[in-house]
C-alpha cells in the first residue's frame, strides 16, 4: 500500500521540473546576497584593501627612499674622499714643483752671486794691477832717472827733460818688449 | 489525497518508526519523496516549505556574516574580517582574475563572489544539524542561478560582438573547417546555447541530490538494521554516514567552486575575440 502510494506520487514529482515558487524564492535570496555584497560590503572591503596596500607600499617606498638617501650620502662621501685624495696629491706635486723651482732659483741666485763676486774680484785685481803698474812706472822712472843721472852726471832735475827722457826710455822698453814677444 | 499521503509517508523519518530488520517490515528506502516537503505554512495558496526556509535563513546568514566582517573594515583586520577577506580573496584572485584577468574581471567580482558563497551555503545546509537538507538539491535553485549566469553571458556576447559576431561566437564559426562547417556550427550552437545552461544547473543539482540521498540512505539503514545480527551492519552503516558527511563537506565546496569557475569560463568565452 505504502509503496503504491509512493509510486503514484513519484509520477507527479519530476525532480528536473522546477516549481515556480521555489524559482522565485531562489531568485529573491540570491538577489539579496548579491545586492548587499555588490552595493555595500565589497566596496567597503575594497577600499580598506586598497588603503592597506597603499600603507604597505608606502612603507616600502619609505624604506626605498631611506636606502636611496643612504646610498647618495655614501656616494657623496666617497666622492669627497676621492676629491680630498686628489687634492692632496695635487698639493704634494705642487709643493714638489715649487721646491724644485725654489732650488733652481736659489742655484741660479748662487751662480749669479758667485759670478758677481768673481767679476768683482777680477775688477779689483785689474784695478790693483793698474795701480801697481802705475806705481811701478813712477818708481821705475824715478829709479831710472836717478840711475841715469848718476851715470851721465847730468842732472836731469829739469822736469821737462826728465819726463822726455823717461818717456823715451819707456817707449824703448815697450818696443823691446813687443819685439821680444 | 494520494499525494498528501505520499508526502506524509516521506516526512516520517527513519528514527520515528519502530521498523527494524527481522520485524517483518521492508526497508524504508529514501527516494524522490525525500525531496518533497509538506508546506510549513500556507499563505494565500503560497506554500512555504523547508527548502524555502533554509534558502532564506542561508541568505540571512551570508549577509550577516559579510556584514559583520566587512561593514566597518579595519586596516588591521579582526578575526572575522580576516576570514571574510580570505574567502573574498580566494574567489576574486583564484577564480575571477585567474580566468578573466584583473582588467576585464573586476566588473564581475561581486557577482561571482555572491554566487560562490550563495551556492556554498545552500550546499552546506546538507550537513547542518536539524536542517540537513541541501537547498541546491531542489532543481529550482541551481536553475535560477544558471539562468542568471546564462542571461549574463549571452547578453554580454551580443553587447561585445554585435548580432553577427555573437552568432559566430555561439556557433564557433571557423572557415578553415571547410565542408563540415555547417555541422560544426549546428553542434556548437546546440551545445553552447541549449545544453550549457542545462548542464550548468544539473551538475550542481545532481551532485547535491545524490549526496543527500547517500547520507539519508546510510542514516536510515543504521536505524533499520538495529536488530539482532543486523547491529554489526548498523555500526558499519553509521560509520559510512559519518564518512559520507565528511565527503559531502568536500563535495559541497568543490561544487560551489566548479559552479563559479564555469561561470567565469562562460563570461570569458563571451568576452573572447572571434577567431
């Protein structure tokens, strides 16, 4: 009896034919879920997710900026160090150059002074020689005159004659000297 | 009169009867009648039954959950928000972006997310104590969802490609097929526009239907075998009931996933350029 009733009922129930009221309820239920998620809840959470991503990316960006700054500063220091080294090298070579110039200058000065001294010496010697020659000429003249006076017996006190005689003597001497040369 | 009798017969749950094996009464096997319910209340000819109640309560549960999780979201999420985000992100990234891409898919995220959680919760009723009936094993619910998806992707195809383009899209128009082109077009047209929505709905429906039938079968058997030597078999049957419940939990999630995956697939097909 029970089985028969069930069989009869099953003929009416085709599980693939949807009852209209359930279609309506299903549509309504899904529409409610969709509406709330679409209009209110998902935009809410999307906003927060975006904010969070921005916050995280902002942090990363900050870290990157700090890294960049550190790198820049390091580079700057390195540049400065290299510059300082360069400067020092330049100064050293400059000092060397200056030293060399100084030495050369001093050497030149020394040379000049030596030359001056030597020249002064020469001049002095020349002057002395001239003076000596002058003195010698006078002494030799006087001596010769005296000698000649004694020999000749004739006073050659007379100035004019005296000097004429001396000159003639000296000229003779010079001629002899030139001829002997 | 006859129908009412049948309905009251299937309303009689296994443990409400004193019928056991060796008592001279047959096995009260579950069947199609397990999916028909007496109206809980009737308002002006509108019969409000258990699946409808479950559908509405499930709807409220989904909305309540996402309301609690996402209404006032925090930058540093609380527990509920974290769970909600995980679920949302799974569907958004794992299903929508994966199939449609971020640019094209963004528009369909709310639809697919709503679809996934709706289907999943309606499936989940199958193992919730006291309810223990998957709403999606009533063909009307999967059908309505499949219909919404169908309308979505068909209208999208027309919008994207125009009338001729849409026709080519539906029929898989491809000149290189040569003489078999008309036949291929006929098959494609039939497969895409007629079979596709049907299989989309029935795949979900049949899985839930069969799953529920199995659980009910083993549950009734556990009770029915509780007599004499049958007790040993009853124990096995009871273990099977528990195993089937665990298996159903798995199938429910899988079917919800497959349903939205196919949805994305169809939308993707509608967006794709003609070859």
